[in-house]
C-alpha cells in the first residue's frame, strides 16, 4: 500500500492537526499521498488535491479522519469502488473507526506493511415509489428509516417480505438496517446486536404502540416492501440518518440488499466483540 488518499471532516476538533501529522508520517515513509480537495486547500497542497469521487482511480486505500457519520458518508460515496477505508477517529464514539490519533504512527506502519484485513460490509438500497414511478432512492451503509415528522402523531407501516405479509407497525415508524447498522439507531430502539459478517437485514419498530411488535432478523436476499399511511402529512425516509426525503400517504418503499459493499480496514487481532465492549460497555480492559 503506497498510494494513499486522505479525507477529513473539518468540523471535528483537532482533525486538522491529525491530518498534518498523518501527511508528514506518510511522506517520511515515501508513500504517495493524495488529498480530498478541501483538505488539500487547507493544507496548502493544491497540487495533491483531487475530488473524493476520483479516489478509486488514483489511490489504493483511503484514510478517513472523522467520526462514524463521516465514515458513513464516505462509504456511500465510494460504494462499488472496492476501495479499502481506514477510519481514524477524531469524533466521539468512533465505533466504525479502527485507529485513534494517539496511535497514528502504528496505523501508518501497519497499512504500509499490509498488516491488516479487510471486512466486506453489506449495504442496502431503498427506493420510494409513487404512482408507479421511483421518486427517491439511495444506498445505505447503516440503515433506512421510515418515520413520522416532528408532531406526536403515529405512522402506520405495512410490511411485506418477498410478497408475504409480515405485519403492520403503528408507532413512530420502522428502521431497516444492515448488520453494521445494528449498533446504531436500531440498537437504541431495542434491536439486537448482529455480528457484522452475518448476512441479514434487520427490521426494528420505533416506539411501537403494541406490545407484540418486536425486532426481526430477515434473510439478506429478501426484498421488503413498506406501505406507509397516516392521518397527517409529516413522514420521511432517511438514509443513514444523513439524507432525507419526504414521503406521502400511500407511497411504497422497497428495500433490498445492494450490489455494492463497503470495505473497512481492520486489525487482525481486534475482534468485533472487543469493540462492542469498549465502545458500548465502557470496558477498557476487555
């Protein structure tokens, strides 16, 4: 790994300082570095700046400085490129990141020496169909949310899988997530933690109004159809909680496994369960 791209979320505290240190370390190791355009401008290295969309054709791996939200956005942007992504946590939780700023030197050495593995994380595609036409669509790394707006009124989601009726969920909405997304919004709504290598789609009700509404783990190759209805007009569909679309009474939301995947760089000796213990349980000893 000698051709490396760097992308940074400038809103994160200390991210710029970490980017400068990272650039220096890589140059000392004779690695060829390209920077996302905004970062290149800030560092005064416009000669090394290219758009993020051009990374797949110019670099072998991408270092992403930011939090989980930053990594989600980059994962969607590079979906289908088969380009490994190493998250360096300059945010808060950093559940998806593998490296911390204080271990920057070690992370650089490991990447340059190919001392890592790559996890292939599944993604899901969603499309909103209105009067027979696709009006919104997107690819999610974590989850697709279908929910009510700001008012405290319920939305009803009638869900089918491969043409079979699963159930009707009345409440604040539902979350359809990947195994990666099982530790995000789905988890806060009572969904299960799913090992990221397991191939499945999760369906989690949001604040359901019935005691029998429970999360479901469904086959990865299944296709879900969600018909939404409500007595009001404040409903929306979100992609990874970052991109939002308005949905209307009677819209059909179709969700299926994406042909694209995100490729995350991971250290071989660090297990998913260790990350869960440290990030979610606060267990530093493991």
